């Protein structure tokens, strides 16, 4: 029998089993009710300390990790790089060792370089949670996307999911492809040829199709996930103009009508309205973008609970 999630670190989705993913989602579901209460606080993590170490900007992830920690009564400390000693030349390793010396229970890290959370996990006594590393993974985003899908479709197995946009730079796409295919969904990706890696088909063993046209990915989809154009990671022109991107690849109502009638629309945020998604689609009843944000708090409560010892921690795999 596959074991439920008992790891100390959450570094990515790639090495998790379906049972571990479902274990996190089930734990999140059990926390869901707390966020609907008038007093949104339980003593579960009283005495625990969570450090949010963000080397990149964030609205949703950082705020929801902080809220998640506080709703479970943990002490949460936010460090942004502009106000830390990294700006004075301290190395990443020294920063990590100094923070770890203060004996936190969990360090949540976001960095523009792939693999930074994995490096931290090797030197830190605290549990390490990846809040997004370069274009590699964003595991809690994929988990909250899965929770949103599960809540609205009551299943993931057998669903057709289209992931559209800037695939090459997207840690959200990678984590979602791993998660959705492990749970039995069929995933189609599409975007400008320059933004879809030619070898992407080999990312997972099965159930991933790279489409040449956005319409082919969206046709018949149960879930349409639109990705942000990541201009901060684009060092050359991947498409002629934003206007042309919007015309050829943006999610409009006409394109969405190719999906199933009850298809839902997801976007991890922040959105570029009028570029990758039309405003009327983003604000429509088919859009669950704010539900994703809501479930972000719940999923991160579950992850902090599990990583800080809610289940017996196992540090044996820091390569995921
Ligand atoms: N989806 C997401 O990671 O958003 P933030 O960059 O605002 O955290």
C-alpha cells in the first residue's frame, strides 16, 4: 500500500505519489471548515514558527502562507529580500544557516533559481516548503488548483485539462502536469511554439499531449487553465507583440465555447487582463480564479501542518 504524505519537506510534486497528493488534499479538506468560521483560528500549531523567505515578489502565496500559519496559531515571520542582509552581499547558504539557527519549524522559500529550496533542505533542520523555484515547480499552487477542481468537479481522474500559454517559463505548468497526470487526468498544453518546450511530451510517462493550436487543447476540455505571460523571465522576443499574443492565444469566450459546456477556467494569478485572458471570461461564472485563492489558504494550512510534524516526518528524499 502507498504511504500517505509523511515527508518533512515539500519541494515538488514530481516525486510524490498519488496517495501522498490525495493525503494532502484530504487534510486540506478537513481544514476547510475553519476558514468558514467567524473566528478563523485553532491552536493546532501553537508554539511553532514559520519563516516566509521570499526572494521574488508575491501577493497570493506569501499572504496565504502567513494567513495559514496564523489561523493554525503558529508564529509567522515574513522576510523580503529588499529588507534582508542578502542586499548586503550575504550568500543564500549563510542566510539559510542564520535563519535556521533561530530554530524555526518551517522555512517557506520562493526564489528565481530552480533548486534553491532543495539546497536549503540539505542544510536546514527546519522543514522546507517550496513556494516557487524559478521555472521548476510551484507545488502548493498545483495542490490548490487540484483542490479547486476536486471541489467543483468532484473528481480529477478522467478529466481533460487544457493548459495554455507561457509553458516554458511556468513552474505552475510543471507542477500541475505532474499532479494531474498522477491523479489520472489527461493534459493538453498549447501556446506559441517558442513558449512550449519541444521535449515537453517526455516530462511525464503518459497522458500529456502538446498541441500546435490553442483551439485543439481547449476543444472538449473540462478545465481550462490559463498561464500568465512571464515577461520577467523572457530575455528575448518570444512573440511579436502582446496584441498579437492576445489575438492568437488569449482565452476569449469564443475559444472557451470549444470546451465542454460546464468547463471551468483557472488562472494562478497575477492576471494580465486582455492579454492571456479576456476580462469578460475572467469575471464570468465559469471562472474559479478567486476560489483558487481561497483554497490556497486551506492547502497551505495542510502543508504547514504536515511539514511541521502533523504526520511523522521523513527527511529521506530531498531530491523531489
Ligand atoms: N500564483 C502565485 O504564485 O501568485 P503570487 O506570485 O502572487 O504568489
